[in-house]
């Protein structure tokens, strides 16, 4: 049984504009297509195929790198291809399958459309491959050309990546095999888990909902539900074992072909980060960061009067956070967004009324939350709101992504409106900070103590936990590469080891807890997780600057509008944050250190 949480009355600081007609489900018919039979789907695909074929015929055998003017003319047409409607259908069926794992039509169409669009991508593979072969002296000259200024950073990225690029024929093979060597493995595990249910206290729950529910039920019930969950995960671990070995070995082959020496090297480069900076982040968090999280869990165990906490109890509250139904979460976020910058509130209102936010969990529906945005397509947000403070922060987090995407569309041409995943995680957690501040200000003393404790646990989950996950991935990949594969038992023990590393001796992590590797989708994205820690630490610095001087929001908006027009480190430098320095990360960690010290003081106060 889910424990009833206390209500929370929030008083907006602003006289907010009226808001009517809020939709809590995606309006896919209005935003995309009426159904799979909509003739516009095939029309959009055909016009896209035609334009790609025309472009390829025009430029495939043309020396478009002979001069700056020829290259600029080609790039204008090349980037215009991204505005074509072909991917609209792909996103439509992806969203349908997200809403219903049993939507076999959507699943089939995804496979067919992915194949067609992959072939189109292969038609224009020659563009970056040809540009990458421009002699280095000519590269330097072109980067100084005024005609090519709109494409300068894009060219820099192509020149950087060229040393890892294969021949055109090989790149086509890599693209074509990706679905069978990786995509279908991941989709298969995901489909199985999305369809599974567990029985808890006589009630049948979707597995994804049960996982979410472990953080919302009473502390006394939590270990029992977590055992039900881990038993189900252990049951399907053999499937995950084969999947993980297959996709890791596939990546090993890809890395060897491309000349990457470290498993995470390609991902860090693709996220436009400096490799040494990311390694410094991981090293400092694994040392100083883990020491802080271990200190916190030691204090937490003592607070609960226990020598060690069970793994399932690591998030046990010290009090009751308020219940936040979705309509209240909307009110709080609107107040924060409008107060920060009017445009941010208007973006939120528009998405609420146009059916761009899907809110509540349902059977066969994917778990978790995400934001999705693409060129010339509506931005959408996916939630699994369960009327708790965490869900409020998730709403703020995903809307942070949505605001970032929308502002990038304003500030950049479409070839730069996408941005690094690292900067994305900065924007999302920046808004989490602001929403926390808004609720904290209006809370009573007991609630403030609870909120501070819970913020620390969430910060640790975003920073130290994600670095532990990153370390797990590094060891997983290295061992599979050297040993040829790992069993599910070995994977679970490896997960257990790295969970224990950041939790410390005050939390008892069992091998069964290690089977959580089965459901953590980020491991399939491979080395994605460091971006959470990076983003959280950077957003902490941005938040500190904004609190000290509200005019800093213009720098924040400059950051959003920068999109993907430069490297992560250069974009941060432009708003006064030097992300090249290790000290920048450790100075951001000082905020968490202060919170833990304050918690230690409050823990001694009368309850």
C-alpha cells in the first residue's frame, strides 16, 4: 500500500497568466499523424527519399571541396536535408511504441522505416568522408574563410572525427549492421521488461511501475517489494547477459576498426567533451565524491539507529515529503519558469495545452522519463508522474531539456540546434535547483529538514551514483573485451562492487541488488552516465551565480541559445565557467559538502 503523503500548499509568487485546456496525454494525431494509415506518412517519406537522391546525384561525383564557395554551396543544400519530413514518421511510431509495448504495428513500422532512412543516410555519407580528406593546410584556410563561417564548428568536428572515420563502403556496412548487431538486442530486452508484471500484496503491477514504486511506499514495505523486483530481474538476467555480451563485443569491434583505444573514448568525443577533462571528473568524484557520499550514508544509518542500511533502504526518508499532484506540480513549475524568464513560462504553457506532455504511468508503457526534440518536429516530454516530490523534480528536469531545445531553435540555425548531452544535463538540473528553492522557501521547519535530506540523496544519485555506474561500465567493457564475455552472475557481482564503492560500509549491497544492471537502460547507451554528474556540477555553479545576481539569467539563456555551436568547454567558458579545470568540478562539490554538514547538524536536533 502506498503511504498517504501530507498535502503541500504552494503560494505562487507571481500573478500567473490564466491556463486552460491542459492535456495529460500526447496528442499524436494533432502533432504528427492521424494513424498508421495516414497517407501523409508515405508522402513525407517519398519526398525525403527524392530530395536525398537528387542531392546525391548532384554531388556524389562533384569536387565540392575545390574552393570555399563550392563547399559553402554544397553545405547549404546538405544541411537543408535535415529539415525534410522523413523522420517525422519514425518519431511518431517510436512515441506510439513508448506508450504501448504491445503496439506491434508501431514496432514493425519502426523496423521498416529505420531501414529506409538508414539507406538515405548512406546516400550522403560521402559528404563528411570527402570533407574529412581535405588536406590539413586547406582545412586551416577554410576555417578562416568568411563564406564558411556559418559552418566553421561543424567543419572542425568533421576534421576532428576524420581520423576515426572508415571508408564510405565500410561506413555503410556499419550503419546497416547496427540494428541487428545492437538495436534489436536492446529492443528485445526492453520489450520483455516493459511487458512483465509482478505480484505484490495480491496486486499485479507492471514491472516498471513496481521499480518506481519502491521509492514511494513506506520504508517498512520497501525491502519486500524490492525483493519481488530483483527476483523478476534475476529471472530475466540470462536474456540481459546475452544482450550485454553481444552489444559490448560489437562495440569492441567498432572501436578497433575506428582506432579508439578506450571504450568510452568515442562517446566522450561524440559528446564534444575533452577526454582528459572527463577522466579528471571521474577520478575526482571517485575519490572526493565517494568520500562525501559514504560520509552521508554513515550519518543516515546512524540517524535510523542502524549499523548498516539494506540497499533498498538507501533512500529511506527521515520525514514525509509533501504529495505533489500533477496540477500542483504544474503550478509550481509555471511560477518558477515565469519568474526566471517569461519565455520559459510561455514554452511550458504551450506544451501543456498542445498535448506535448504525456503524464501518467499505465500498463505496457515504458518507464522513466525523457524529452525528445528534432529539427522541424514538436518537442515532447514523457513522464511517469506518481504524485510525489520526485515527480515534481522530474517535470522540472525534463522541461529544462525542453526549454533548452526550444531556445536553441531560436538562437541557432538548425544544424546547431542540437546540443551535447553534457550541456543538456546542465540545463535540466539547473531548473531542478530552482524548483527545489521555490518549495523549500515555503516549507515549515520539519519539511525543510526532510527536503534537505532528500536533496542530498538525489544529488548523490546524480553525481556519485552515476560515476559508480560509469566505473561499472568501464570495467564491464574491459573485462568482456579481455575475457570474451561475462556470465550474468559475474555482471551482478561487478554491479554489486561498484554500488558498494559510493555507498560505503554503511549500506549492505547484496549480489541480488547487483541484478539491477538488467533494467538500467543507460548501460545500453554506453558511457552516457558521466554527463549527469558533469551537468549537475555545472548547473550547481550556474545556480550559485544566478542566486547571487538575477541578471545572470541572460548568461544562462545565452548558454541555452548556444545549442551545439561550440564544444562543451567553450560554451561554458563563454558564460564565465572554466570547465577545463578539475578545480571547477571540486568547487561545485562544495555545495553538497555544505549540505551534508548541515544535515549532520539537523540530525542531532530534536525530532
